[in-house]
C-alpha cells in the first residue's frame, strides 16, 4: 500500500514539476522605424529590447533547469540519450542568443536611422 502511495505521489510530483517548469519564449519587442519614430518611441523600444533580452535570459535558465529535471527523472539514461539532449539544449541556447543579437542589431539600425534623420533636419535649418 505504501509503495502505491509513493508511486502515485511521484507521478503527481513529476506532472506538476513539468507543468511548473514550462518555459515560454518571450515575445519579440516592437521596434519602430527610426526614420519616422520620435525619441520617446525609440526610448520605449529600448526598454522593450532590454526587457526582451532579460526575458530570454530567464527563458534560457528555465530550459536549462527543465532539462536537468528531465534527466534526473530518467531511469539510467544512455550516453547517446544524454548527448542528444545536450545537443538539443545547445541548439535552443544558440538560437535564443542569436535572436538577442538580431534584435539588438535591428534596434541599433533604427537608432542610426533616427540619428541620420535628426542630422539631416539640423542641416536643413
């Protein structure tokens, strides 16, 4: 009877743990066109980009913890299975970090466009 209770408790704990560790990828921030955006819009976008980068870092921590929990729950995983999981985790990390860099570059391009717009408007005065 005690074994049944322990098994049932473990199954519930694993289900709750996997639900609690569900990692959601953050939504990409809106980056306005720097050639037509106001300074306030770009400052708001800057905050969005910074929040996105922080949220991606939280996501990466979450998926790493999730992967560790999955491995701990496995009964004697093979070396091949461990390598497969590590490779998948590395791909997810690489993709998320590449997107952080892409968002940062997109934002910087719009800042350059905004600065060019300001420079041209001052030159025409």
